[in-house]
C-alpha cells in the first residue's frame, strides 16, 4: 500500500512539475522545483536503498523532460542519500520507527528547517552541475536563491494541505 501511495505521489509531482512549473521562470532564473519534496518526506526508518532508488528515478524522469542529462538525477540522489542522516537531528529521542516526515509530526519550524537544508543542497548541486562554471556567479546565486525560495513556498503550501 505504501509503495502504491508513493508511486502516485511520484507521478503527481512529476506531472505538476512538467506540465505547470517548468513554464514558470521568474526573472529568467528562478524556477520552482517541487519534485524535491518527494525526497524530503521519506519517513524515518524508510530503507535507504529504496530512498536512493526513488530519488534517482525521480531525478532521471525530470532529466528527460528538462533536457539536463544526469543533473537532476545526481542532485536528487544526493538529497535522498542525505535525508536519512539529517532527519534524526530534527526528531525527538523517543520517535517511532516509521514516523512520517511532515510539519504535523516534526512541527513547522523543524520541518521547514529540514526542507530548507535539503532544498538548498539540491539547488546548489543542480545549478552548479548545470552551469559547470562560476564565471557568472551572480546569476548562479540568483538561480539557487530564487528557485529555493519558490520551492520552499510550494512545499509549505503542500504541507498545509496534507493531512
């Protein structure tokens, strides 16, 4: 049941990203990257190999539509790798083994801090690999900051709607 729910979340986030959010580009640099939310909400105790596989497949699917060969796959795999190590830093000591990662279980402050760290890591790696140069570092910084901010606003919106 969990795998089916995760697949529908995967498909939904991918479709929203491809059909709607890819067309949004503020100031020619800031694009909301909502699919990172998929890696942020892996529950505590989720198998690491499965998180890596899901992250890689999501990144690969995004790469197909973005025409960024391997950039999103590498970035999502890194975020999926780091999430299980960062999540326990925000949990209480007596947390359940399969505790869901959400604003309701962690609290808004801790959840948004975790999401901010993971989204910033994703954006830094994604835009660094995409540009592969720091010649125009101001544009790179605008892309990272703007995309991270837009993504975090959308993640907060989804968390308010999530039950």
